[in-house]
C-alpha cells in the first residue's frame, strides 16, 4: 500500500478566517470538511510571521536563523537541504506546485525547479506569469481585476496550481509520493472571480478588545507600525472596505480550489495523509496594526493547522489538539511517516505519535523569531530582532532593541495587557526567558548573545564575554563530512563542547 502525503498551504490565512475555528461568518466548507475528517490544532505557530522565513522552516526542518532565510528575498544556504531533496534521495517521488519564495529572487521566484523536486510539475508564480500576456500580467496584480467579467477562475494562479495537483494525484495514485500544493491566495492583490469577489461586501469584524489597544505599554516599533491608526476611532479602524471584502472573498475562493484537490484525493488517494496550514496571518486592524511584522500576536503567529491522518488512523476524526504545535515539526513528521531517519540537525520533533493519538503532547514550548521583513524594503521598521516563546498559557517576546512583552493568553486572549514588568508574573516570565535562552543556544542561533539575557526586568543576569562558553558545530552528516575540531584538526567528537580560551603570552 503506497505512502502518500499531500501538504496544502495558503498565504496569509488567519485561524478566524475558517469556519472550523469557530467563526460562522466565514465560508470555508472544504477546509471545515478536512477538519471534521482529521485533527485541528488550536495552538499551532509559524516560526516567523513572514512568507519566506516561515516557508524555510516548513521545508527544511530548521529555524530561519539556522537555514539563512531570516527575511524575504534571501535564498536558503547552499548546504541547506529541503525535504524534497531528502525524500527524493530516499526514493520518494516529490512534486511542488505553487508559491515557493525560497530562491532569493523577487516575490514571484525565478522559475527554476530546485533539486529534489519534479521538474515537470514545478510551477511557481514566475512560470504562471510567463503564461500570461504582458497586459494580463499587469491585470493579475491589480485588485480591481477581480470585477472584470473575463477574469474567470481559469485565469487565476490558484486554479492553475490546483489543476497540476489534480493531474499529479491521478497519475501517481499507486506510488509513494510527497506533493506540496502552495497557493498565493488569499494574499493581495486578492484577485478572485464571482461570486467570491462580492461575498463579503460590508463585512465588519465583531468588536474585540484588540481593536481598543492603545499600544501604550507596547514596543515603540508597534506604535510606529500603527502609524495614523494609533489615534483613530475604532469605527475608522474596524470598518468595511473593498480590500477587506476582496481579501476574505479570496480566502473563500482558495477554499473552493482546495476543495477540488480534496475531492480528487478522496477518489484517487484516500489513504493519503493531508496537511493544511498557512505561512502566517494578517493583523487586519487588530491592535491598530495592518499586515505582519515583529510580533507574536495570535492574528499573525497562531496559524491554522489541520491534519487528516488517512485511513490508517481513520478513528482520529474531528479531534482537537490544544497543546502547542509548530511548523518546525512538519519536516521531521513527514520523514518519520516515510520511515526515514530524522537528521540530527533538525530542530523540531516528529508529530506522528500525536497524529496517531491526539492526547499525546509533543511540545511543552514552541518558538518564533523575527529579523526583518524584507531585504528589498527599507520600510516595515527595518531591523527588528525578536525571539518569542509560548507554553500555550503565557507568551514572552524579547524585542532586542525595544520593550519586551508578556501576555497571559488565558485571562487576556486578545493580548492587550503587557505584563512584562508585573512582579506577580515574574517567576513565570523568568522561567520562559530561561527556556528561550536555552533554545537560542541549542539551535546555534546566529544572533545569540548576552544582550538577550540582560533585560531591564531581569536583575539576576550578568553580561559575559563568553556567554554560555561553548563551541557548537553543525551536524549535517547526511550531506557533509563531519566538521573538524579547531583544536585538533580531526573530526569533532562532540558537536557541543566547552570552548578553549588560550592565554597567549607575549
């Protein structure tokens, strides 16, 4: 019996943009169906709420600070292998249709199929635009095109991505394979055909304390990010607009396209394991912010994550996991499913045991980060160094050059009250801080240093030139020879060891 995995993802879908996450005003029947057939994760997090870095973690099993994609438009490191490479090297057929955003090119990619993926199936946005006339390329980037009668679903990127996925599942229904179906939608410009283009006219979100957040106790960066919205009345922030209507309409449209793929999976690959997630969300005016940036707010970081286990675990239907989950765990889970050993350099864990039994807890904590939004842009706040951790109850964000944040998400689910200086929460805060610092060391975070430890609210930390005092060498032994020890010139025995400091006498 073949082992098959279909990984479906969108760009910029929030949890509350799906009906299965409790918002009955959202039309998402196909993803709601997928959730009813599998496991829905309530506390799943992206590793960085930006397109490229988020995808880097999903497809390499390492955090952005490890694989080099710390911002958009930066390529993966030359010695970083994707899950497509690892699977294909072990005899598993791998195909990718849709947005990639990991080749260091512009928004659309460079049209070149990376190592490990099926060249005949490769279809990024660069190849899509090459299919269009010059005029239609320009139309594809204008939101108002959604109202052009001749811009039917056949003209959209989502539809053409789906078509390739349908053909692939049918062609290889009897073989082992890993297929990624990666939509750009609902990301702007939100071009979607009727009836989706008018489905959410006059839509306004229900009121939420986050709309009333003055950001007074928050980082300066967030107040700068808010811009003029910092002083606006709530009615001016949470209001209907054509852009919001198109964005939500495009979200329902991509659900329709995903439904086409799910129907074919049910007919031709019913035992396949199916994943759905999004790279990140969008603030949409919550906390007076738009888009995404250096924040750990649920609107952009706590992403939808659904797994249909397949017939092998058909009893796990309609289940909900409330413990923490992370995109960093996707790659090891997929390798584990195919029976391939998980590399030591992977920085997540296999979720397979949890998928087989949703009561199993995989993570006590999960982590997120931020460096900058995009290398091409001077705006968006520029350099914003953030490292975050949550245990599902509390969230801590260290904003290296700004004010830090601590939220009690049980008692303050809208994350309005920053408790970083709250003495009653100090022990919880400091414990999370210790976990975060250990994580930065263990994952060889290139930006680690005493500055993350010595915070205004942490009086028991002393800056040290040596920091943790360790040498931490890379272990990528499936594709590289073992790195050599600086002190011996021989292959290292331990990747992590105390660093020798020589006293050079003059």
